[in-house]
C-alpha cells in the first residue's frame, strides 16, 4: 500500500529508507522546538503554548506535504520569520504578539489564494533554469554555513566578521568527529549514514559530558533526564483573532504583511526548487517543478494552521535536505518527520539529548551534496554566471535565502539586458524585480 501510494519503487527507495530519512530530517530540525518558543516567548507568549503550537503545526504541515504533494520536504515555523515576528513586528513596530499572529494568519490566507489560483506556481516556474540550480547550490552553502556556526566551528569576529572557533572546545571537537564519521559513512555508501552519524555523535557527546567536559560555544549532549513529559497550555490557540484591531490601527501593517509575505514566499520557493532539483522533480524540457502546486497548498495550509495554534509562519525547511541525503525521495519521508514532531509533544526530555554539536555534521554534508548543482550552470556565459554567483554568495553572506533570490533576479535582468536578450526575459520577472526593489527599500 505504501509503495503504491508514495511510488516508492518508481523513485528507487524503500519504506525503511524513507522512515530513516524522515527521522534524520526530524533530528536536523528538532532544534526549532526549543528555539522558536524561546524567541516568541520574548514577546510575552507562553513558552509551553508556543512549544505545543510549534510541534503540532510542524507535524500536521509535514504530514500534509507528504500526503498531498509526495515531497520529502518537512515544514516548521521558519527561522528568520520568527525573528521578524519578535524583533521587528513586536519590538520595533510595537505590535502585540496577538497582532503579529493576526498578520501571519492574513499572510496565510493570501498565500492560499495565490496558490489555488496558480499565481504562486507561475512565479516559481518563472525562475530561469540556471537560477534554479544557483538557488539549490546557494541553499547548500547556506545550510552548511548554519551547520558550521551551530557547531561553533565558525564564530563571529569583530575584526574579520567570522573566524574559526576554538579547537580546544570539546563541543567543536565533537562536531568535527561527527562530520568525519558521517563523511566516511557516506563515502562507504552506508544506508542511513546521516542518521547513524547523528545518533553515534550524540552517544559520544553524552559520554564526553559524563567525563566532565563542557562546551564553550554550544552545549554537549547530556543523558536524558526522563522520557515522557507533557504539559498542556492552550493560551495561544485562536489568540490571533483578538489582534486584528491592533494590527490595522497603524499604517505600518502594510510593511508587516509585505515582509511576512516576501520572506516566506521566497524561502519556500528556494527550498522546494532546491530539493526538487536534487531528487529529479524538475522537468528537464520545461524547467518546471512537477507537483509544486500541491506542495504550495500544504505550505499555505500549514501557515494558517500554525497561526491558529499560536506560532509564527510555518514554511518548508532547508534541513529537509538532510533527509534527502539519507535517501529520502518521497512524501513518506515528510510523513515520518511529521509523526516525529507530533510524538515530540510527549517525548521532549529525550529530544533534549540531541544538540547542535550532533546535528551540525548532517547540515554540512547536505551542503556538499546540494553544491553539486553548480555543475549544471552555464559558467562560460557571463550573463548567466554573474547572477548565479551573486545568488549563491548573497544568500550566504546576508544569511537569507530570500535576499539571495532577490539579488540574483535583479542581477539576471541587468545581465540579460546587457547581453541584448531583453526579449528573452519573461514579463513576470520584471514585475518581481519591482517587488524585490520595494523589499530592499523597506528593509534598509
């Protein structure tokens, strides 16, 4: 039944591989269960309420993605969007957290409308083929950078912006061990290599901590203090309804909605294009992403459901690439991840054992695999090479998928015009360029 529904044989995978891949994706994403409640609780929201909303919304949205679209892509409240929610909407603009949730809900309705009408699919499929490859590779570099930072291998430096962390740090050494172990397992083509890498690294980290070692930049894994724990707090459920009056009381609501829409739209677009390209879902003749409309529908419903429960925008996660690296090729991977998120409501003490030191290797390896898309770009054509390169490097240096895509689009338009290929540019790209310029003006 599973083989027929998820087309496992057609995509040369098995139930075991998909389940392993789904668990791997979950472990790579599990940090959101702590980070998102921690960030949103700064606005006055209950930590436990946001934790429940994060786990349940992520679980349901991921299952929807797997069942509706058959994509190995998991969803959760997005990093970056939750920072926008807390530090810009609530702290800078002064809105209540209820108003911020109302803005997320409205953006979800807008996404649903442009999804069912086909506008969202049209925009994603309008991305030039070479930029699709650049976006995929850029996300690979970006997610690897996140892995290096989470592990403490790369740290901030006031003189050079970034530099190496301390190799005397036990947490850094653990992350390097995990990276080398995972790389060897991958090279030897061990099924579930990324998953095994996370589990073994976590066990080694627990032993290191038991011996009295402590991490400097990030904590070492610790033995679970329990297995099952559950506390219900529904204070954020439906709270968005009381925020509309506050949201629309100031003219800045336009900026708030535009920011939510822009960041989520292009973060999702970039992730779906990257994962789709990596597993062969992009039509080689048309350059279109097969089945993307169903994936976008799942994403839109996820945002609405998340806002209703009480969390920031739910979006497709780039960490899904870790599951793809573990062999995930179908929606069964996403369904497995979703089930793990739902179970996390009850098993939070067990999950606390898995820290960034153990999962960072998975993100770096994913970066290696996704960077392979660079070979598909026409590097001998500068009109293509320049915007492709700018897409990749801007995505990393600005720490934003959306910024990279926007900058790449603008550069593409300029280089194509400069090459005398004005007529080859689709009209929708000019419309997007105007939106990108407005976005950069808004955030500057």
